[in-house]
C-alpha cells in the first residue's frame, strides 16, 4: 500500500510539474518589425508584437474593436466636447521601475504632434490644441474643435505612452507599462518577452512569450506541423488550413481584420495620374481570381477603402467590376492604346507576392506591363512608403478606420482632393452617428469613383494554434497579437 501511495504521489508530482511548465508560449508571425518604436513607424509588425503586451495607451482596443479604458481609468468630457480630463490609474510603473505620471502622457502626446514628429499617424494628434498636467494622476487635453474619434484615436498603437528617459533606446530596447517586459531581440529570428511581475493590472497567465518570424509559407507549415511553435498568428498559407482542421492537435481560427488589401497606386506618377488609366486598371482586375488564387477563398471583395463589417460600409464593388474590354477602351481614351509599362513593388506577405503575380497577368491582358520587384519589409518602407518610388504596389492597410489617410496629400499614394479633405474635416467635427454615416458614405464614394487605388479585398485573419491554447484573438480590430488573456488549458 505504501508503494502504491508513493506511486500516486510521484504521478501527481509529475502531472503538476508538467502543468507548471505550460506557462510559456512560442508564437510565429510572418513579418519582423524594422524596429521597436510604435510611435515612429508605419510598420504594423511593431504593433503585432508590442501592442497591449509591452506598450499601453490612455485607451485600448478589445478583440471586438470596442474602445475601453487603458492607462486612463476614466475621463470627463466638457460640454463643448473640446476638453478631455483623464484620470490616470495609480501605481503604474514603466518596466525600468519609474512611475508613469501625467508628465509622461503630456510628453508622449506633445512628441507625437510636434512639428518634427516622425509618428506615422501624426494626423491623429493634429486636433490637439494643448496638453495640461493638472496633477500627477490627472491630465487635461484640449482640442481645437470637437472630435468624435478622439478616444478611438488614443487607442491606436501610435498613441501609446512612453517616457522621455527611454526614447533614446526605444527602437532597440522598448520600455513600456504593459504586462510583458521586453527581454531580447535576435534579429532575423525572434523577440522574447517575460511577464511583468509589477504590472498594475491582472497579471497574464503566461510567464514568457517568444515571437518567431517566419516569412516563408512552406517553413510556416513545417514549423507548425512539427510543433516547433505553439501558434501562428496570421498564418500565411491558407491552402494548408483544411489539413490543420483535420488534425486534433490543432485549432484553426479565421477572423476578420481592418485590413483593406489594395493595389496601391502612385497618383502623381504618369500615366497613373490620369483617372482614366486608374479606372482601366480597376476594370482589368478580377478580384475573385485574386482571392481564390492568392488566398484560397479567404477574403471579402471591397470597392473602396472601408471594412465591410463597419455599419457605415457601402458596397461599391460595382464601380470597378471586371471588364477587360472596358479597360482597353479607357486606355485608348487616355492616349495609351498599346498600353504602358510601370513598376509593381511587392512586400513579403503572401497576399502581396501571390496576388502580385495574378494581377500582373491580368494587367498584361489589357496591355499594361509590370516590372515586378520583391522587396523585404524594410526596403518597402524605404522605397515605397517613405520614398514614393513606385508605380503600383500591393499592401493591406490594417490600421482601424483609416479612410482619413486619403485626406493627406503627402501620404505615399499622393492623392490630393480638397473636396475629400473638407469632408474629412466635417466628419471630425461631427458627433451625431447618423450624420457621420452619411459623411462616410460620401467619402467612400469619392475615392471609389476617383479610382485612387485598386480595391481588392478585406483581409481575413487565419490563426493556427495548439488545440490546448485559449484566449488568442479571433479578429484583428488593430494589428496586434494580444497575449494578455492567453493560457494553456492543461
């Protein structure tokens, strides 16, 4: 009996030890960040690793896209809608042990809106007239005019709160207030995080997490099948999903994103500065062929830069239906009966590389030749996004509710329409939801009828994970891999 009891104790100990070991996670994503400062780059891969894990803002997005309190536990809005008084949470520390106060909030917002700001979403902060520290736990933000999107804007990864002491090294050693601390970046391979024992809120179940960067779809499949990784967020080879679904070791989650996938067009480069040429390109494209060929059916066709799940969405796909004959006629009207040649610069994601080959073939059918260049993410940011050295490119804009980028003539596709800019200004000052929906319908229609870009599809978000994991986000209201609620079930 004593021997049996000892066996039970040993078995119990082993089971407890095995369970205790299940507090780490290795999760893969396709793109590696160019650096680790979410407040000074457009690369969504930065937020994919750091949003809500390492850095936090005054407000934050949940998986449903709702905006909830973050570092601000509450706020009051003045009657004129122009002053927001934020009450900050007490006991919040940065990962270096320093206290987070209203001075850090003021520094972060003033830095984001400064004349020399390198924030990729500087327009989010343009409406701020003043930031005033009332006391260490209270900050007052005054707007130039009411902005119905202000709390929403403060939830973006570009609006996270940083400390002035950590700015110098932030691109390599990020120091935030989140539930995980940055540990190590092995460039070209992985980023490691560890649980923040001094976190102000509920501590995550995970004690450590490693983000692996696997850009190649074949390598992604091999790593997942061998269980070298526990999950792959944004799995890049949708053709493999049925195989994972049939394997009891795995679970497959397919959610929606804010990612409008577009054939982005340089509106200042001839002949793409001609609206008839852009319209011809739109009619030369068969969206469903791209969705089927590049995404194996995952994706929702779009006709403007707007998410189909948004209540204000208008279906404008009819403006750019597949019609090669019409495309050829439009090219002839524009003075290019024999077509022309332009560049097609493709970043690493599968939707771009695979979709690019399909689009190049479709454009070739109407006489448009494309010189394809496959770029790494850092190259794409330098040449296309910052340098504007491109004719066409394919990219998914995963930022939430970002139709306002079309009001920025300096933005990389260089669209300049004063009527649209005025409309966005009117939208900013409008708080009535019905009126806002009407304005958003007009905005979608303007850019659709101007054929600013080729509107392809809303990006789906497939995640393959160990069947024992729970708490991974299904949907992507912002580009994030939020690990705060992830746990092992055994």
